[in-house]
């Protein structure tokens, strides 16, 4: 579990205004950590921050579009006077599900920027001081999508696969420096973003996790890196790692199409 001594005094939650990110922030505040919330919409950030402050900790908000060229610089400037001991990267969704060759390349590239480029920049900026201090923690919120390519999600799945493998190498590098690294792999989770995307949570047999539950699981297993599969999806992750790949990819693509009502 996070502690002020190992992971404080400040936690930075990117994508912290709603869903899993807001659940992380609330639980960290209960543990006594001050919180910086980063998201695009200032009004949603303000509402979440009000609830977190009521728990007796300091809260800062940074309203920034992570696709902006200077997004990382804005976050760095706004946190230059505090010690961030826990970095949680929860921002990164499938913002453009589309066949690759007929899709808009700019929008597909933005998904890479959001899920990979900003992740690298923020981990580099905040991870270095953690290693120097000899303590800290980094949670990269991943997805089961990163275990298997599917139609309409080739770029997103590839980005999530990158995140998982990156976390594994980062864990090996930072563990000797006292910094915990965890790729928290989520399955279907009942978040506002998924609801807006039209995901059908009522499909028979669909395993749906709640934001508060997966956030609690991630924090409880922060020291159990490099990868923790949350929400009862460990067996699903194992199945997605098997061969032959052609059968798995076709079945997964059909299942995603059903969930999205395609």
C-alpha cells in the first residue's frame, strides 16, 4: 500500500477527474497523500478536487490537453515546487476505434501521442528524482487490449502492449533504486469514458469491474510489480497470450464488435 514515507508527500494522478483516476485520488487522500489531479476539463477537475479536499489533504488541479505540444512542460512547471513521490498515469483511452488503412492518420497518431509519448515524457521527468531520492512509485494503467490485437483497435492495442513491456523494463531498472513500478492491467471497467463510448455492460457473461475496486487493487499491489492483472482477469490475460494467434485474434475481434454494438 502507498505510504507518505515511501510514496509521498504528493501523488500525481494523470487522468484524475473521473472514473478510475478519481478513485485513485480519493483512496490516496484517505492514506494521507496530497494529490495533484491532471485532466483536460477544468470544471470536472474542480468538482473532483472539492471532494478530495474534504478528506483533509492538499489538492492541486492542472487542466491541460495532453495532446498539446507543451503538455508535459505545463505539468512540470505546475509541480516544480513539490516532491511527487507517486505517479499514476491513468490517461489513455481508445479515442478513435477505426480500421487502420481507411482511418484518419492524424487521429491514429494522436492515440500514440496520448498513450506512449506523454507516458515516456512524464515517467522520465518524475521518475528520475524518485530514483535519486531512493523511493517512490509509478503506476501505468494498462489494458487487456495490450495482450491481443483486434480489428478497429490495432493502434490502441499496440500502444497498450508497449506500455506493459515498457513497465517491465522500467521495473527492472528502478527496483534497485527503491522505486515501485506497476503496470495495472484492467479489463472492462464501468467508467464514464466507456459509457460515453457506448460499451454494452449488460452483455451476458461480461466481467465488469468497478473503478473503486480496481484502484484499490492497484494500490494494494503497488509493490508486486512489474504487472498486476486486476478485476479477476488473470485467466483472461493468460488465454490472450497463447497460440495460435489467428484464432485468438478473430474471436477477440468478434467479441469487441459485440460489446460495441457493431
